[in-house]
């Protein structure tokens, strides 16, 4: 059992660092920097897709959530209600919920919007027609807005989850 706990904690903590850190970097630095140049944004997103970075982040998020759920199962003796009545149990439970919400927002809302934005940005760079450029620009702005809001909220939930996990044993 001790070896399982050590392996699970290692997987959980390292994957969470990668997941939350990369979403923070992407939301606060990469996307805002690329937003000023739609053509460059399309090229960068295409490069990230070729390297399967989005798939890697989904796997890392799944590892974080699954290892966390197993750790919670072990710590709570099979999700016993009494455990979740304690401050520690409530904090871990709320943090787990926040992590799951972060994953849903990241991979269910933000990622599809940003992938579509990359495709629209590439089309915009190739478009010569004025009316078509205006339509594509409007669509691109809407997709960026949706992706940015979803990413920002997901990062907030990710930070809430990480913070809760960090302090749960001490509340």
C-alpha cells in the first residue's frame, strides 16, 4: 500500500504541476501574445497540434484526476461520508470538484474554441475577399473571446484545486 501511495502522489503532483502550469502560461502569456497576429496564431496552434501537445495535456489532466480520485478513495476509506464531514475531507472534495470543472472547461470549451480559432485565423490569412475577411474576423473574435473566458475560468478552478490540495491537511 505504501508503494502505491508514493507512486500515486508522485503522478498526481507532477501531472498537476504540468497541467495547471501549462494552462496558466497559455492563458496569461501565449494566447494574449499571439492574439495580436492571427496568422502567427494559426501557425503556432498548427505547430502545437502537430506535436500533439493538446492530447498530452488531456492525458496529463486525466492522470491528475484519476490519481487524485484513487488517493481520495484510499484516504477516505472508500469515500466514507464521515471523512467528508471533516474540514480536510470537505477541502479535498471541493478541490477535486474544482479540478474536474477545470478539465471540462479546458477541454470541452476552451480547447475546441481555440482550435477553431486557429483554423479561422489560417483562413483569414489566405482570404482576399473583403466581405469574407470581415466575416472571418468577426468569427475569430467571438471564438477568441469564448476561449479566453473559458480558459481564464478553468485556470481559476485549477488554481483553486491546487490551493485546496495544498492546504487540505491543515484546515
